C-alpha cells in the first residue's frame, strides 16, 4: 500500500503566545522562517492587546529568542522574558497547544494542496477562541506541571 505524499517543501510557521489565564492566543504566521524579528513582532502584538498588567513572556532557549535584539524589544515595553531550562517543553503550556493542533489537523491526514493544509491549520488555531471548545482547552491548558524532584538522572 502506498500513501500519497506532497512533492516539494512548503512551510507554514506559527509563533504563538498563549495567555496562561484567559487562553487568548496571539500569533505571528509566515511561510519563510522564524527569527528574532518575528519574536519582536509577537511582542508588539502582545503589547497592542494592552493587558494593563505586568507581562512575563515564557520562552524556550532558541537563539533567535535569546538574542540582544529581542531582549531590547522586551525591555522597551517592560516585558519580562523568562527562559525555560533546555529540553523542558513540559513547563511550557504552548507546547500542549502545538501537540493538540498536530492531533487536530495533521496526524494521519494528507493534503494534496498546500492551501488546504494551511486552511486546516488556521481552522485549528481559530478553534482555540471558540466557546464550544472552552472546557477542553481549560483542561488542556491547566497550570499543572510535572517536575522531577529527587530524581536520579543519568546521561550517556
């Protein structure tokens, strides 16, 4: 049995910030690549929302997030940057969203045309804000994290 696969490579990048309390999603989407300018654009969108309270942006350790340009942009808007330890996606609730999106529209699905693929990703992103999914997302984005105190860690 053969499974169809797309030819060529087209990419859809989604950089997102998820409000830990309200579950409001703010995104920057492009078809090229994510860099420090995309992070700065995301910071600008967050500032534009005018939350009226101090903002802490939780980031992983990607170089384009840790660079001086992003630090200066955050400082300009008085946004605290909190960098997670390396290899700790379980501390970042946005990773739960990305996993859900993959399950919702990517796993075991083939899109013959790139525009269909892109439309399905956008539909999944829109679901985050819909009331009929509120209970599911409230559970998915609950602020419970798994940590490993007193664990014996071995590396090879």
